[in-house]
């Protein structure tokens, strides 16, 4: 059989019809290139509501509610961090509370000048003072005090230049000078710079000036001169001679001694003088010999002059006892004139408490007391008390010093209106040269 010819289906109707109901065929439209479409503008976020995070549809945790779901536990790591922060804060607070008072009590660092004789006939002053200073710094923990040392040689001209160096170094205070003559020379410069001078040994009455910048931890010579006059008078001597150096210390000591001895009923039969460090003293000793004294009081500001005076006195035939002032407490006198020095009796500022002397011996292995050592020790104590109050300037120190009142290793430390120790009960030490050494005479 031949196949039956079936007409082709009407495709136009099938393309333009959709079951179940046919619809009119739309007219064809030309193709249009799509324009870029901007992303939709997000809706305004209501107050107090955080925007949802941008994330992919599959990141379901990204759109989780900011509030934890009921029953969800706080992360342990976060809890540990919070505890650690709290502990650190508490620890810092406790450390501040406990360490703050200690920091407040730390004394500030200051520079202090040491202007004494470290060469020449009065060098025992400088070396003695320095030993006391170093011992005080060690025992008192005064590491905050920096010492700037200069050699003033107990000489007015040298001291006048030395003080300029210390002023340029901006020191808060100056320990020194040891000699009265040098102290008189530098005091105007110290006053102008408003830097207190605190001396361990300068004792001339001419330095008793109200409201200046000079302080000292020893009394003026009117006490020492009177003490020696009483000592010699009590020994039964009534006619004495005096040798002294022509400078403030020597002239002041001579004046006070002579007045005191005369008041007691004695007589000064001869006075002889020379410039400091002069050793050609034969004329002076012949003058004294002619007056036939029963004893000789020697009041120089130089160990060189003191040694020469005793040696020449013995050479010209003087045999009476020698008495000396504090500057003669120096073992070089014994070393250079052992025969002349035998039996010499001297007065000295207090040489320190027993504990101080033992500490000094332990530190330096010295049996003899060093001149001005306990006084310099007390000066460091004073300065340390001041720095612990936060004092770092000369003006503030000057105002603070009159408030000082304590028992030092050299005696009671309290300044009067003239900036000095003026205790009527001040006790001097007496030494005598026996067996080539100074022996303390107990009273």
C-alpha cells in the first residue's frame, strides 16, 4: 500500500497557543539589549536595629539574630579573657596603692659641692671630712647625693676660684670651706648664688651673720677659746703666751682665749703672730721665750705653721707645755716633729659617738679620729633629710635648715638665728700626744 499523504501540522497555531485556553498570538518585538540595573536601595534601618550582614544565601549563620538563642552558653574563651582583664586591673590597682608611697619617699638626685683643703698645710680637714661623707652616704643610703669635689687649699684666693666651679655645676649646697679665712672669701659669691655653705669646722666669730647663706655644725670660737682658757687655768697655769696665724680663725681664737683667760684671773704675757704656712718663726719664738710663760697656746689655721712653731720653740730653749686648737689634731705633726709634739694637749670638736668611731675604724682601719669626719657625716644626714622633703634648691634648703633638730654623731644639731650651733653645753674633746699618738683624755 502506498502511504497516505498527511498534510503537515500548523505549527503557527501550536507556537502561539498555551493550554488549557488558547490566547491571541502577540506581535513580534525587536530584540532589546538589557540595560545595567542598579542594586536595589536598602530600606532605611529603624533606630536601635542593627543592619543584617551581607552574606550568601547559603550562610545561614550570618543572618542569625544578634540576641543569643535561649539556652546558648557564653563562649569559654571569652569568659577567660574577661577574667584575665579583671585580674590585671585589680593587680595594677594594688601595685599602685602599695608602690606609690615608696616612690613618694624616694629622694631626688642633687649635686653637692665639697670645698675643702686637699693639699697644703690644712689637708687633714679635707680628707677627714671626705671620710665622714663617704661613710654617711653608705650608711644612710644617700646615693642620690652626688659629691662634686674641689681643692680650695684653705686659701682665700684659691677658694674664690673653686666656688665659681661649684656654682657653674649648679650644686644645691656646698660642704665647706673648712677654714674660716677661705669661708669669708667665698661667702659673698655663695650669698649671690643663693647656695648654702655648711661648714664642718670654720669657727671664726666673724662668720656669725644673721640671715645669710652660711651654716656650720660647730660653735664659733668664743666657746672653744673659752674652753681652752678654762682647761689651762685649771691646770694651775697663770702666765701664758699665745702664737696665732694672722687670719680670721687665728685672730678670733686669740682674742677669745686671751679675754677668757684674763677674766679667769690669768695673764697673757706675750703674743706672737705670722702669716699662714710661714715656717721661719725664730723671731716669734724668741719673743715668747723672753716673756717666760708657763705654757704656750698655739692657734694657727695651718698644720705647717703649728709644726714649725713647736720645733723652733724647742730649738730656742722653750720647755713649757704646748696647748693647741682643733686644727692641730693631725698625725702629721707627730710624724714631722715627734719630740716637740710629745705632751702636746689639744682641744677638738667632738670626735663622734663610740658607734661612729667603730664604724669609721671598720671602714678605714684607722685608730686615730680624722678631723671633721663626724661633722661632715652629720651634714650629709642634714642634706638627706632635706632631699627626702623634696628640696632641690639652695633657697628652699636655707629655709629648711632652721627646722633641723636631731642628735647627730658629732653632737646635737640645731641651728640658731645665725645659722650655727651655739649650745652652751657643747662638749669639746681633749687629746694629748702620748707614745707618738693622740690619746683621748676622758673627763
